[in-house]
């Protein structure tokens, strides 16, 4: 076992061989923290980050609950503790809701939602034992506002948001933080083939909505406005905070989408308030 006292913090990061996960892992290692970095093939982590004393690369397919338990056990055996869990493993699915097959939807949920739950359940017992820790779930702009062409993917991130909000309430009395990070479009490999599945079924009726998104994705890929290195530094600032937020939106595009949704919801709620309020039992009048 490496002495955990050698490292200010010990991170456990899923999906750490590329994209946001790799950037966060590199940033944490760069400031002297220890990182347990997982991927389906641990060798890809070492290839990306290099062999170093603070890094433990571990095989993990998050859809395998037993493997999640083994990965966490390996982390604890090596470093003695896990201070920060970053649930980053996941991928996207592009296509209209109707175009997405049951198998495509099921596989997406197995990774993006059930996989996150597998790892979280495996990590939390030792965090509860020590009465400290931070669970960071990587959501998305699409976890706050769904869009045509990514509806099923966004629904998995809506699930992540709901899970994190409950975790925030459940874990706070135990001294453990929970935060959902909501990145907008960052210049990673997310829109490339390894991180994005595309429904092969294409329906002409959706050409102007999800079809347009299919066209735009290839144009946007690797030209996104967000800087992933700055995102990683933002996550370091997040874990340093005495009172970290429940939600951390990252990117001006996410901030704009949140503001626009708030305006839409407030406007629509006001327009339908009378009907919404009419469904309570009538209040009894005092005699």
C-alpha cells in the first residue's frame, strides 16, 4: 500500500482514458494528489497519463457491478482511502427519441445511469465510515435542458441530476458533499466515434429537428468553445471549496441555456397558473 499521507487527496475517476476524465486526472496528479483512474482497458490510462507513483490505473466496465466493487477494493488496498469520486464514464446517443431503439436506450442507461450507481454504491461505505468525501457526478448542459436529437442522452443526464440532488440531501448530514457538474460544449473527443453513438434509423419527418443536429455535430466536433484544461482547473477549485454547490454549470453556453430555460418555465407557468392552481380541494370557508 502507498501511504495515503503522502497525498493530500485520493481521487477515483471513471472514464479517465480520454476527454474530461483524463484532463481532471492529469490536473489532480499535477498538484500532487493521488488518482485511481479507471477505464475498460487500464492500459489506455497509462498510455495517456504515463506511469507515476500517484497513479493507479484499474480496469473497470462500470456496467459490471461486481467489477466496480473490485476496482474500489483495489483503490482502498493501494491508497487506503478515496476522498473524491468523479463519475465521468458515459457516452452520448444522437437521434430523435422515436429513432432510438430499445437496445440503444438500454445500453445507454446501463452506462450513464446504472454504471454511475454501481460505482457510487461501492465508494460510499468508506466515505460514510470516515464522515468525509465528495461525490462529483459529471452531467451536462443536456442534464438541465433537453434538446432535439439528444433526447435519450439528455434523459440519462436528467437522471444523474435527480440522483445527485437526492445524494446531496442524504450525504450532507454525514459530512459528505455531492455535486453535479454541467459542462456545455467542450473541445474534447465527445462528438467523435468512441464517445458518441448514432442511431442508424433516420426518419424524414425529423429532418428539421434531430436531423439538423446530426448535421451540426460533425461541424461542431473539435471546434467547441469550452477549454477542457480550464474545466479541469475548475473542478480542482470545486473540491477546494468549503461549501461546494449542488450544481456547477461550466461554460457560457450552459449559463445561457439555464437562463433561457428559467425564462421559459416562468413564462409558461404564469400563463397556466390559474389551471394549475384549480386542482386543489376547495378550501373550507370559516363560518
